[in-house]
C-alpha cells in the first residue's frame, strides 16, 4: 500500500486464514479511537467498517451514538457492495437509466457513462402469474405464459444485459430474489482486490429495491430495502446518506412450543414491534433463544421487517450461519473465511456480550401461540380460534352478519388458498409440515371444496426438489397444490382470475377471503374480488383450503368431514415436530447441495430473446409496455415557496403503496384499461399494473384507484370505490387522473393530506413517481413509512409532518381551501386560506434527514442530481 493510501485509510490491517494473508479494515484498530466501541450493536459495527473503509473522518458519529449525544451530527454515508433488484422495480429503473443516457447525449456527454459502478443483480420473479393451477403442467404453462406476456419487457432487460456493465440477470423461473440471495448470491464476507492489487476481505452488504431485502439480515449481511430510484443512485456510485439509527435489541429466550411455527413467531414479532414502534430503526436479535432458531426461521422473521416497520432486522453471524453456508453449497474455504473474519472483527455472536442498545424488548419464544394475521394488515395478529370473530367484525362494518353453519360457498368462503413464494415457503420445516398435513388429509380421503383456488409457488427450486424427494409433492398434488411456478405470485397480486361464476357471486355481495403464507394482505392486493386476506403458515393454508371457510373455528370445530361423514379435527392432521424434523434432516440438505451445484443458469428461452443493440435504447412510440419516462421534462426542483395549491386527496391512516399505485390486474373498465383498449390491446392481454411500470401512461391512470381507498374530499355517498376526487373550485367529481390533468393545465400545484404511516408496504417507486408527475408538490401526513418518505424526496416531493395533536381532521379541511407553503430550513409553514376568507397557519416538519436528501430535493430528485453530477464530470 502506498503511504497516501495509508493516510486515507488509517485502520487497515491484515488477517491470516488457512495460510493466506488478507488485508482488512481492522475494527480492533477502530475501537482504539472510539471509547466503548465494543459495546456497539453488531449491525452498527458493520456500518462502522463501511465508513472506516470509505470515509474514516466521519467515524466520530459512532462515538456520539454511544454517548447518546442527540444534538450531534450522526449522518454517515453507506456504500453497499452490491444492489439487488426484482423486475417490477428494475424495469422502471432500466427505463430511467435509458432516459438518463438520452439526456446525457442531449447535453453533449457520453451516454455510456450512465452505467452501474457496483454489481447489480436482477432476479426476475414478480411477473409470473397463477394463470393455471391444480394441474401437473401448471408451472410449465405459467412460465410459458410469462415469457409470452412479457416478451417486450424481457427484450428490454436483454438490452440492459448486453449494454450495461456490472448488470447480471437471473432469468424467470428460478425463484424469488430473497431466497436466491440467501442460497446463492450472498457471500457474507467478500474477497476484493485493493487499489494496489492486494487481496482484501470486506463484509458483504447490499441494498435491494424490495422492502423485504432484510431477509438477508438472517445470514449476518447488513442490507435493507430502498426505492428503485435510490437503488439506481447506489448503483451509479452515490453514497446513501443516513442518520445512525436507534437500534432496538430483541432479547430472545426459551424456544417455540411443539407445533408452533416460525410463521406464528413472525406474526407475534410483527404485532409486538408495531406496538413498540421501530420505524426508521434497526432491530437486532440476541439472547439464548437464537440457539433454537434455524437460519430459515431467522430468515422468516427478518423477511417481515417492513411489516413491523424496521429498516433492518439483524441476526449476528454464528455457528448456525456457517452451517447454512455449507448446506447451500458454499465452499469450505468460504465458510472458514466467514467464521475467521467474523471472530477477528468482533462480529461473531457471543452469548452474554454486553452490547448497548437504544431499547431492549423481551421476546419469550415459549409464549408464542398458533395464529394468523388479518383480515387486512400483517400486524393484525389473531389467534386461530379468533379468526371467525375477526371476520365477523369485517362483515359487521358492512352491516352484515356471519352466516350460519354451512358447507357452501357463502360469506367467509376461502376463494384463494396459496402457499406462496415468500420466505415462509422456503422454510423447510414449514413446507414439510404442510406436505404432511396434505398427506394426512389424503389418507382420510378429504377434498378441497370446488370454490377454493389452490396454488404452491415455492421461492426456490430446492423446495420442489426436497418435496419430491420426500414424496410429499404427490400428497399436495392430490389437494390441488401442484407447483404453479417459482416466483412472487399470489402475494404480489398475481393470483390469477377467479372463476367467472365466483366473480358473479362477489358482485352479488359475497365477501370472500384468501389465506396465504405470504407477508402482505392489504385490501385489494391479493385479488380485486377478495376482500379479506389472512397470513398463515403453509400448514394452515392447507387446512383452510380443506375447510373452505374462515367462518369456522379450526381450533375446536372440524376442518372437514371424511367420506363417512366423520368430522376431522386439525389435531388429526397436524404432524409431530419429530416427524417434520426427521424428513427435513433426510431430504433438505442434499436437495440444497444438488441445487447449488446445478446453479441458477439461464433458461434457453431467455437466451433466445433478441436484444436491441446500441448505447442508447431505441424507444418505440407504439409500445404499451416500455415508454421513455418524462421525469427530466416534468419534475422540477423543490421550491422554498408554493402558493395557491389545492388538495388532491384527503386520506386517512395506514395508506399503503398498494393504495397509491396498485400492482394487481388492470380492470377493463378502468382508465388504464380504456387507455390500453385505445392502443389496440385486448382485455385478455392487459396484464398487471406491476408489469406495465415502464409505461407512465398506464401507471398515471392507475394512481389512487385501489377500491379500498377512501378520499374524504368526496361527499359521503361517493366515497368508494377509489380513484375519484373533487376538482376545485368547480366542485366537479372526476377521476384523480383527470382532476390532476386539469389542475396541471390550470397551473395549480397540488398537495395530498394523510394520516399516520403514509406509504406503508412495498418499496414501490411509482407511489412517489406518479404523484410527482401529476403535479403533487408535497404530502402532508402525521407520519411516513421510511422507504416511501425517501422515495418522495427522490422525486422532489416534500414530505411534511404535522405536529403532534394536529391532524387532517382537526384542521377541518373540506377541499375548498387554498394552501401556501413557505420553507425556512427544516421547518415549513402551511397557510390554509379558507373559502370564507379566514386563514390559519401551521408549522410543519420537513422530513429531510440527511444532507444527501437535501441535495436530491434541491435538484428535483435523485435522477436529475445524478445526471448533473455525471454531466459535470
């Protein structure tokens, strides 16, 4: 190393592993400069290594964190080693990069400079749908339809694959990004080459453009979810600025009781931490209870970090981590490197270590009970026996009563039962447990009622391997749970079309339900014709499929009746843990190893897709999938003063990104559907909103059209379904899109008002891109979810928080007001000018948390900022 390099990185040391010497940034050396460094949570030690490696002069922030100096500047840059994307975020990101190349060329620069500087991996997993189910050829058919339906999108990806550096693609049909990340992509510790050619070890780290990226925290890898536009910035070499977060320590004790699953555990954790409040915080698990949680169990808990609001859900490296690496085919050398590095750097889990947390929450694993979550939120945990009453409450809100005892398709009917591809469905014990429930049911001659749409979509091909090896797939097949595909299917809304007769029943008033082993169950997400949705373990998904209803208490009442009319209780179907463990030990590890050896190579159908050539992409104006995004034309830098704005929407609490920008099927009678019809697209080929995110014309027409969205600007009789608002001052009721276009033509800026936890759910860029493009200058809410707040900033939209005790209700807004915004540093004054001539001012907090965010906002968003930097260079 040169003396200059030594000066820039004063903490560089070395580590010998199995006779080979590696360079490292030594945390032991960092610890000598920061009092109490060893007390830092492991997740912050990893962040400190990242800062020490890139900008060591900023390490003082960690000393301030340990000292609890709240007024100190705790902002640090995070430079991830890589970026992970799935297709519904990567396709728009590719369009953005292509548009940036166009803009670079227009400014006289070299468009090839718009290029990822760190590795980006796209896993295509969000497009395949359950078009066919319950047949032996369902997976093959659905994948073929996926390629057919998305041919144009995939050709665009192939252009990126051929013309961008540092851009790798995992083709459709291999599994979900998080499971592939766990089983294959993550190294935990990476081998790199330092500037002078010396081998160097650094922690693996990443950001992912899916909110469930913290799944990889289970493997000891520091990572979290970001919006696609922030992911693009990271890929293009921009550091991600963040305030050092509070770290909530979760002290685990005991072990799960027999029959209680990792799904039950994560639902309990979600409910617990929503009550505690962990938004914008890290959580880190420690304690003796971790000795009894497998890596798959930990991944199940980490996967749902966005459901309980945490940025990261970290599990330190320990013997469980090393075993998983070996099980999934990582080399013995890699496993040895991870173990030696973690122990040398103080990153290894040490029982009883005295770490300093911002808050400690107790979690007794032995107290966890069998449960589900629903009927519309992941944190609505309900005991198995309480499911009927929770559904009865939903019916009562609509003035309806629970049906009497019946075995027919009536209110509460399970219309969809899906063992989905979320990490639940890559947890071997949970999947084997479901297979054994199916085996018992098959032996008893039980059948699934005809109105239940069943599917199994594993998150990894290894799952199919070990189910087949155990003989359990045949039992699942007998109940209609044939493999429908390997991708994020039902949970993302790609559940397929219900039987037309069922749809007609729904239109006549039937209130049906879905039961799925997923992580999200927001209104309208799973299927537009299914009102209620319950999250459950895969075994309970099978049980509810057999029951055909959520209106029955499966704790005490029969799941089903056999051919002789004898009632069959859940206890008769549920396997012993010892039986599950025996099968897991026999079939899972060999299946993982074989699958790892086989790799995740391209499907031949993928390689046959022709890719356009050229540094810039040849846009096709006739395309209904890929359009050049207009961000560089429409989005403008945030201004210190906005005058004469109107309220576009007045919304309540818990508005999710699904409410803002839907992901499911495009209805034929919607604005988006009519637009596609006008472009010659038949209704059968409309596809999903999620797969048309590279066409702003479709997505803008889909904004705020979720049927569960309640806009209080509308008169009571016109409040639902979603998608409409009142234009002022005309008072005309029209679609949100038409109103926004009219306001834009009139030169009227727009504001959205909302309640608590605005933007919960998926890290959906279009929930911020769309409002920015239709002229929304600010969102005024009681609180924001982390990723969506960052996405708003990334699109140049002001995220403004109301002061405590003030809400859209206490302000008495009715939509006739005019609004002025005046910024003074981190404060913004909102002046409300009412129709009667009176005025009222409210002090708002501008949620700009870092200097990087301030720079983005000043440029009109991340994309103009990065383009300006590249052009200037």
